[in-house]
């Protein structure tokens, strides 16, 4: 089969490798659509993990083969696949901190080499514990491109639930890339007043369409002043940091009131460092916390939000590329402009 292999030194190349075999309890998925996620982009750009690996974890496709003992799925079923599923019985699972579970940290979907998601390939193998709890059927009439948003929507929904956003609260969402725009959609569903920032005009316009009250270029306005003006001088009740840039955490702190919640979502690399005033957190009684990866308890709800069309995620897609053009897709995702947003890789699509 064809697969996009991370070779190290920020290089991804498409080459022929063996199609993965499957064992008892496992599925072989023919990958139809896989979104390019910024978590994988960081791993490639910053060379965070040793090669070779096949990334891609926002995966939708068709069951090509089912291993012995699999009864819930059969060849021909249209499915989405989560690549992390917790054990459900350890200390962290009891605390509902699933992303800290040792089993959750094991990647359960691979196209070859060290398991890394495997969605950037023609076929991927889902291991038994993933098949048991991490696969959802795609309803008839729902495209694979839409379906591959279930995993990223889950991660955002988890974060919004952790932030306990209430109707009528004011939230600032910093960054309006695909993830930031999903946060805007979800905050709008919660009945929040939303202020957003992004340096790209088209993304700010989309955020207004998806529920934001106002949207600003982060370097052309004083966000703290705008947030104060929108809240009777207090500042925002919460902030979602959906981009990674120097000074962005400090900007979120300045835009929020004492006692606010500041959620870090984009700070996924150990190489990233943040610096804020300790007094702004301690004396200001702000809560600074993170949210990472998906929540198995929200799997069905995230699937419903995507499959039903309640969240118009397909409107976020700017490019659909065959596997052979993934290097160009990665470069475009790393250097976005007004014409680029969510980029979907379609491994079964011919370049001709």
C-alpha cells in the first residue's frame, strides 16, 4: 500500500510499504479521509518523536477486514476510529483523567512502524482495545470528510466541559484556525458571549458567522480593553487558548477578570515555554489549566454533533488532497493564509 512516512528531519515522503496484517479482535480500515491536525504537524516540524512513523489520527474509512472474534463490525461498515482508548479501571480513569491512563497513552491504530495513528495511509490497523470501545459507525448520507471531525470535536467538547462555561458568560477564544472555530461553535451552543482573535481576515469573518460577537486582529487591538468594554470593566470570564504564539498566554490573562478560567489547548510540545505574572494567577485567583486529547465518555455526543450537522464542520474544509500531495498539505497547514483552513487527506483518491 501507499503511506506517508515521517522520515525524520521534518521530512514526510510517500512510499510503498506492506499493508498491515490484523490479529484476533482487530480491524483493517481502508482510510478514506484523514484530517491534518496541528498536533501531528508539531511532531513533524519539531521532530518530537523518532522516525519512522505514519501519523494521522482524524480517521474515517471502511472496514476492509475483521479479525477473529469481532462481531460488532463487518467488512463494508463505514466507521471513524479513535486512536486512544483508556483502560477504565486505573487511578486516572477513576478520576476521569483518561489522557493520563497508561493504556490511553498507548496508540492503538497503526499503518506500520511504531503506532502513531496511521491515517496518512491507504490502510490502517485498529487494535483490539480500540475496536472494543473506540470505533463509531458513520450514518448513511454522512461524508467521510465530515466524519473525520469526530475526534477533534471530542477534544474541544472535553475542554469546554472542563471549563464549565455557563450561559451569558463572556469567553475569549484566541486563535480561529479549525480548532478555534470549533471552540467558537461549541461556546455559542453554551449561550456564551464570544470574543475571538486571529490574524487572518477570513477566519475572523467565519468566527462571526459561527457565533462570535466580535473578532479582532491580535496585534491591532488591545484585547484586554475590548474584553473590559464588553463586560462592564471586569474582563472575560474565561479564555480558550487555541493557538501557540509568544505572549499569547499573557494576553489571555490580561483579557480575563479575577477568578476567571484560562484553558490551554494548543501548548502540546514540551519545547514550548510560557511566562506569566505569578500574582495574576495567585492574587487574581485565576485558574490556569490544560485539556488534552479525547474523552471516551463524550464519544457518542461528539459523533452526534458531527453526524447530525449540528456543528457545520464541513464548512471548515478548505482543501482535499490525495495522499501523494500530503507534503504540500503539511506545508500549507504550517503556513496558513486566507484561503487555507482544514486540510483533508484522501488516501484512496488518485492524483490524476
